[in-house]
């Protein structure tokens, strides 16, 4: 087991020496550009731009050609009769304008969706960076604790040999060494999983060698107060823009359906070569009869979607306000938890020092030192977890407020 741990430590150190360093700021930028979901959100934009260009087309309906031919029988004379008509249907409603409105709503929603995907990918990258950094620091703490357990075993064996301690101290120390080895292996597993998530969030290959660099540092106060966060969220949140674009698109589609299926006026011309040898040119005008409303069904169906989308905008605003309030609380709560844990480190460190002195002087046994070290290690790990929680909470708040990527999400 010891040789296995030594091998893993050597591999980790060698890998870190050639790893690409990734800070939280680098993770945010790279995640926004290459993270999962960003390419998917960008994909429809060229098609929507083509749709906007196509909305300016001159003709909504294709011209129709009507051809006819036959034999004329008249007073015993026969002859071939041929006729060709060209008819163009013109809508009575402004189809082109409604198409343009729908295309612009598609583009607006697509741009907001790209912003949403970039913010989401940036937040995911920052959070996975914090998790990877957290796992790396926990591994360092447990590796140090493993070295301390080895030292405890050496000290216990020396004292038992000299007759100044009971054999139970060696048994206790052996158990601590085994537990420390298991804890290191567990931390290595957590780091492996965290690094896998970090690579994915950055759009890196599964075997890319990365090193989550930097400290789990944060400002004393949350990055935004609740009022400012809520105001910026309502102004810049892609979720609200997307909901508004869906509403506009549904209303535009309702108007477009009505316009496309509205009655048309047909205009055109006809040429006929009669069987008698005469040629005939005529103009054609076709008027609709006001007895049917073929677009009523599609228009009503789309308006139902529009009414629902209208309420989705209100729901998006309400959910955003709730999420911002919760995120602010999380930012403050995680800071309080981190501060409380930090206050425990100094006295627990002193307890470890005193327990070690007492063990060396023979006034206590190994159990006291083991307990003190376990409490200190657990507190340091919880402090590391709490620091990572603060970073993650700040990221989530800035994602909601739309400020994680600065002025251009």
C-alpha cells in the first residue's frame, strides 16, 4: 500500500510539472467560449439570419401557369386549340412584414440563448474549478496527515521499545497509518472526478493535463447586494429576454399564420390560340369571396401559445427574484460558516502541539494526540470545503445577475 501511495504521489508531482495551469478567471473565459452547450446555442443563428433575409422576398406565393389544349369542332371545321394562362396570387395581408417580425424574434431569442449558454458554461467552469481546487487542497491536507501518522508510529515504537509507553500506542498508530492511507486514496478519487468535470466544462480532451491553480480566495462581502443583484438580473438576465422573445415569436407567428392563409387576389394574363386560327389575349383578375376564414384555426392556436408565453415572462421574473434572494443568503451564510471554522483552527493546532509534547514526555498516550490531530484535520478540511462553497455561491450570484462575464455575456 505504501509503495502504491508513493507511486501515485510521484505521478501526481510529475504530471503537475507539465500541467497547464488554470485559474478561476481563465476557467470562466474558456468555459464561456468552449464549454458544453455554447456551440449548440450558436448553431441556429445562421439559419435565422437567412430567414430574415428571405422575409424580404417579393413573392409570397409562387406564380401559377395554367395550360390547356384540345380540338375545336365548329361547322364541320376542326382545328387545334391551345391556351396558356399566367396567374400571380397577391396576399391581402402584409405577409412580408409579419415574417420579418417573426425572424427578428427568432434572432433576439437566439442571441439571448447564446448569452444564457455562455453564462451557464462560464459558471459551470468556475464551479468545477473550485471543486477541483478544493479536492487538490484536501489531498494535500491528507497527504500531510499521512506523513504525521507515519511519524506517530515511529515515535510510538520508540517509546514502547524504551519501556515508556504501552504496546497499545503502537496498535493505535498502526490503525492511524492505515486510515490515513485510505483517506489519501479517497482524496485522489475525488480529485480525479473533479478534474474530469473541469476538463469537460472547459471543452478539453478527457486526457488533457490541467492544474487548478490559485487560491480559494474571496472578498469579505458578496460581490453584489440584493437590490443591485436583482436590478441587474432584471436588466440583463437572458432568461427574461428568452421568455420575451418566445412571447413575441408566438404573437408574430399568429399574425403570420393569419396573413399567409388570408384570401388573395390573383392577377395575370392569358393567351389562347383558337382552333379557328384566331389568337386571343386576355387579362385575369381573381377576387376572393368573403365566405371563409382559412387562417382562423392556425391564428387562434398560435395566440394560445402567445398567451402562455406572456405569463412565462412574469414567471421568469418571479423565479429570478426568488433565486437572487436565495443566492444572496447563500453568499452570506457560507462566509459566516467559513469564519466560524477558521476561529477553531488556532486552538486546535495548539491542542495538537500540547498533545505531542505530553506524549513525548510520557504524561499521556497516543490516543490523545490521535484525537487532537483528527479534529484539526477535519476542521481544516471543513474550512477548505467552506471556502469552496463561498466561491461557488459567488459564482451562482454573478451568473443570475449576468455579471460573471462582465458587460458582454
